[in-house]
């Protein structure tokens, strides 16, 4: 997170850009303030400048616009950063989502390593709740990985929820949709619990997406989630089943991971103290860049 460079754009669509939150394969993400629609309340937002070449396919662009609108109007999960608006046809396309005052799960794992099992369970349940809401609305995430999860002091959120058409790789097992999201969540949780990828000998970069070359598709071997706590292994192996039809639904997965419902409480009650300090520092910097005492104002 940094202030804009001297040659950086100052506006993107209706948003005044206040800083840079990060860079990704789809384009840089900026901290902006504005209203996606005329007459709307100005608020902080994460505004992604989409690479124009990603939108050359008209069918892909139409699907992206449809998915963004579906998530914005039909998904109410507190564990998903919801779209605020987009412009996909101009020379500088963008998509804005709710701003989350927290670092990515990928960054936290790189800096501090795996959290306790209880935190992994609550985090996994929160993300499973987000997936269940997306699936009920008819949308798959298709790009769930540590880099697309932001962790704030109140709760974690899945981001890029409607950008799967651009960010997601072709399914490794030939199947897309909800079952593929559950598979991706299983990989994410194995990484979070152990620091190791369940289909590789060593850990990949924490934010690395799963590609079509990832083992675990039919004929590519069985998962070996080394280092995962014994109590988590059965539910994660169910997520990583080679047969998509045998993987649990997202809502059932949330119940299996978190039967006591800890995920519904403040994340500050189950996150490690070191993580909370990093989250607090991140939020303080965001407040400084945003120029407001409270987020959303």
C-alpha cells in the first residue's frame, strides 16, 4: 500500500485515486473515493484498473458484466467484498469493490506462517459461507486463493468474486462451478494450515494461483496434505476428492469446519495476535491514505 506515484492517474471513472493497494495479473488495484453511480454516497473502494486486452472477447466481457451485476444485487454475504460498479467498454476499464481494511491472506502467511487450527477452521468456514452465497446466486468464484482473501479485524472477505471469468484458470479436472470452488478452498486451507501445497513436494508462493498443470486432477495422483492437523485432514481430503460430485457443498463444508459457529464472531477473537497487529498497521495506513477517521466516509 503506497501513495500514488507522481505519474500515476489521479482518477479512474468516478473515483479519485488516493493510493495503490497492490498489483495483480488483472491490473493494479487502487484505493479510491467516490460513488459508482450518480447521486450515490461517496465511499472508499478498491478500484482495479483492468488490463484492456483481457476484455477483447465480447462474450467474456458480457459474462463478466452479468456476473458483477448478479453479485452486486443478489449476494449479501458479509464474507465477500461486493462489487460497487464497473466500466468495461472505455479505454480505461475498471471495476470497483468494497474496500477491506486488511492485508491479504497470502501476505500474512508469508510473514507469519500457519495460524492455529481453530483459526484455520473459522477462516475456512467464513470463506465457505461466502461461496455458498455465490453459488446460490448462480455464480462461481473460480479464482479463490490466498491472494484473493483479505483479512480484516472484523472478518475475512473473499475478493474478486465476480472476476473469475478473467482471473480463473481452466479447471484442472474439466469441471467448473461450485465443485471447483470447493476444491480451491481445500487447497487454500491446506496451504494455510501447513504452509505446504497438498499436491506438491514443496510450498509454492503463497499467492500463486492453481493452474491446469496442478496435480490432483484425474490421473495426477492423490493429495498428500503433509503438516495439516489430524482433525482437519478428513474434511480437506473431501474437498480435494478427484471426483467433483463427491466434494461437499459449500454450506455443508462450513458446518463441518466450524460446528460452533466461531466464524460469525469478530475475527479478532480467533486470529493470532501477530496477525491482528499486522492488520491494525494496514488499517492505520489505509486511514492515512484515505484522509478520513473512519472507513466509508
